[in-house]
C-alpha cells in the first residue's frame, strides 16, 4: 500500500512542473532561437554592388592556372552600397531563384546561422525563392537527396550549434563522374547557385565545382569553416582578408571553460597535473587562444617547437669544432625535459600540480616523428597504388604491419624499388611504445591526412616525463618545497630547535619554501645525516616531526589526461560566432546576386570592432597550392600556421613565465566563464584577434 503522502506516478507525470523541467526545449534554447544577430551596416542598403579590388594581390599557382582557367583570374571583391544601380540589377536581385547549400567536414558552431542569413536574405528580395539543403554533405548533392529549407526549419536552429539541420559528410567530389552527378542534381532542381560550407578541403571542392559549373551558368560560393582556425587569408603584401574561420572562437571558449575548471580542481586538490590536448591537427591556434583564456601553467605551440634551437648544444659543439645538426628542431626527449623543468620548479615552491595544454597535432612538429609520418605515408601510398587492396585491409593488425616493414628493411619489398624504410628506422620505431607505433600506423583519413586525434600524444609524452622525473627524484633534484610557516608549526611542539634542524636538512634554510638537501633521498639517508650531526644516536628513531616533513617533501607525480575536440565542435555558438556566421550567409547571397562565382564569402576586419567589419569575396583559386596527399601532389588551400611574429604570440612568450607561476607567487589562472550569445560580459572577438589588431 502506498504511503498517504506519496503522489501517484500519473499525477507526477501530468504535473506542469514535470513538463516544464523535462521539456526538450528549455529557456536557454528559447532565448537562443529568438536572438537576432547584428547585420553589417552595408546590408541595410536595399541593394548592393560589387567592387573589384585588384590592389589586393594574391599570386597564382601554375597548376591552379591550368586546372581552373575560368576562375583563376577572379579578384578580391568588396560588397558596396548599390542604391544607385540600374533597374536591370534591381530586377536581378528581386528575381525568383533556387539556391542550394550543404555542410562539408566536421561540425563547427555557427553553421546554422550561415543558412539562416542566406535564407533570410533570399526571402527578403523574393518570398517565392527557395533554398534547398543537401543531406549529409556532398553525398546529398551526388545522390540528389535534399530538403527544402523552410521558415520553421530555420527558426528551430537559429543560433544553435552543430550541423544537425541537414547533417554533414566528408565525401570529396574529385572525379569527372562525381562532377557530372553533382551538376545533374543542380540542373534537375534548377539551382542558380550552390553554397559550400566547409574547411580548406571543402572550399577546394567548391572552386573545382565552380570551374565545372561555370559553363552551365551555376555559381558556387564557399564559406570558411573550421574550429582549428587554420583558414586565415592574407594578401601577398601581408594584409589580412580573413582573420579566422567561423567556429574557432566558440570551440576555444568551450575548451577554455573546461580547462579553467581543471585549474580550479588542480589548485584545490593539489595533487594532479592535468594534461589537456585540444584539437588542431596542423596548427596550434586553439592552444594559443586557450592559453590566453585560461593562463594554464604550460601551453605548447607546435610551430615554436619546430622552430626550436638548442643554443647550449650549439655552443658545446662549437667548442669541439663540430656542427650539431640535432640542435635544430626539437626531439621528444628534449620536449619531455622542458616539461620536467617546469614541474620541478613548481614543486620546489610547494606546487606539485598544474595544468598543461598541448595541440592535437604537436607530434607533426617533432623532428623524429615527422620523419616517421612522411616515410609511413609514402609506404602506405605506394602499396595502395601498386596493389588492388588497401594497405590496412592487407595488414589489419599491428604485428602484420610491423612484419611488412621488417620485410622492407631486408630488401623484400616491391621489386626494383629502393626502400625508404631501413634498419635504423626499424630499430628506432621498435623503441616506441606499442600503442604509439599502432597510432603511427592507423588508417589515414579520407584526405590522406595522418589522424593525430587517434594517437594518445599526451600519454606518450607524459610516460617520458614520468621516467625522467624518477631519475631526478633519485638524484634528489625533484622535491616538494616545504613552506617555512608550516615547518615552524610542526616543529613548535617538539624538543628540537627548528633553526638548527633547518641548517642540517634544508639546502635553503632562510627561504620561504624550504627544500630538503639533494643528498637526502630516503629516510635511511635522512637518519644518517641526523646521526652525523649528533641530533640522534644510531639506536634512535627519526623524530616524528622530521619524518612528517620529509614525507611531505617527497613528490608523488600524478596525471589526468583530457582530450577536448568533439565537445567544442558541438557547442552552441558564442555571440561573436552568431554575428559572424549570420553575416557570412548574407554575404554569400549578395555575392550570388551580383553574379560572383568561385569566391569565398568572408568578412574583412574581424579583428576590429563590429562597425568596422566589411563583407568581401576572396578568389578561392588564388589560394591553391600543391600539397602531398596520399603519396601524390594535389591542389589544396594552404593551411595557416601560428605566426611566431604576430602580436599575440610575442605577448604570449612574455606572459607565459608569469602564468607558469614557478615561484612563491600565487597562480594566475583566468576564468573565461561559460559560452554566451548575449550580455555585457560576453567577448566580442577572440583574444588572439584582439591582440593582433593592436
């Protein structure tokens, strides 16, 4: 029998409070959907025009000139007010048109607002115009699977994260047959233009589609998307046209909130080093932004490690009259030593804890690893080219892959072919942990890229750190500093004289944080020192207060590893990204309405205040360069790395010693707070962009 005061389940389920708190739509979602992003001032003009800007110089690649002849001579285009344009142009704006759009590649916060901006603008000029969304990315275009995007569909996803509205995919449209299928789909539904929302590879797809579709009168516009932030476009004169891709700011803020929570945990629990790997397969932009957002104790920018020079090794070699080529660039071992140095310095100040940020693709900047990646990529590509079966299908396990490599070292590879894998490679490779070797041999992604996210970089480097710290501990160089006030309080109730004992056991008895002498590495050696100093006799035990002090100084190195990637990709967009992406969608429409094709919709002056933003079109063909993909050279958009001469990086280099806090001063952790889309506390742009605008 139910208790008299217990509500029935039916009553609970039908209660309005239950419905309110368990609804799929909460207050935050309602507020997001109703938020109206700001529009760049120029879009308040009824009509716009395009101004060609040949003064923005972008060099042509010879291969791009050959393969993209119809779009290679495009200029940068500025969208300007067109209030005095002809009736013909006005009619072109107002005509009924069908537009297509699809997402390509991984999700990035703000994608839905690109569609919202495109949809709102096309409907503003003609309510009978239609926008079609191709389902699951390029596959929807190839397979003619699409939905008409309606007002209710757009309203359900305004200012919301992800690409859930029409999903995404990674298929490349890289053959004549695929091009013909895509063109047929566009013709069948009468598209005037196609908008491709994606990263560097997706925009590469877009420009080849623009070339293929131009004779059919169908325009193609790309939109720069990637949370990695590695689509940054500058002219030959180093003027910034596109400061950052959309989604970057949101992902950095989402990661930073989590990392900030760990700084709070670390300084509360004082026993863990949190190692945070953040997305960034090729560039370290997210790591740099997260460093500014959180002031983590250690943040490594891969581009700097690649540029690393060990001056001590150079000087040592010069004295010997030789050149030490290994002093240029960094090795895994030396990188681990840099980390250990900070850990030891912080521990000496009583801080045997901390937070470290590393980019996902940092291994690509480590010399020895880069050599392995290049060689293995070539071996796998050669095998795939020669045989009818994929390398990973032929050799599904790590052991079978390793056996194939050993056969290459014994000259048992493909006939009449010099093997790039030699005995030295095999020996060095065998010394790596098995899970790391397996990681280096994982299947490449659809673009032929090494999948760094599948390699546990943080575990590899921290295993090396732990190994070296154990050596430093045996040498007495890794100890936890004892705060003088704590030492005095422990010794207060003993019969020992604190100052006399301090002179005996500490190497710095006058400092705020006291360090046990390097020669005292165990209770046994501690006892011998006390006996030699006649504090105790051979038969006495070590006084309990001194034992307690020693045990507190004995470091226990513990780590927690974290990977931040997919959570940031799926975050709801920040205020910055909401405004940025909505205006990108509007820009795409105005480029189409003005007859542009083969252009990337972009916003110039993103690093400045919103009232300085300028909508432009950037010729994608001029961004092309040759890059090795799956063992052969292909035209792609060059990824932008962290500029070591930028304001942001130069400031980071100066401030990071203070953030390391390897001294008596308190940690300087920063709390960025949660991702917001409105409110006076919300940032209006990424910190790195703000610094670079100075």
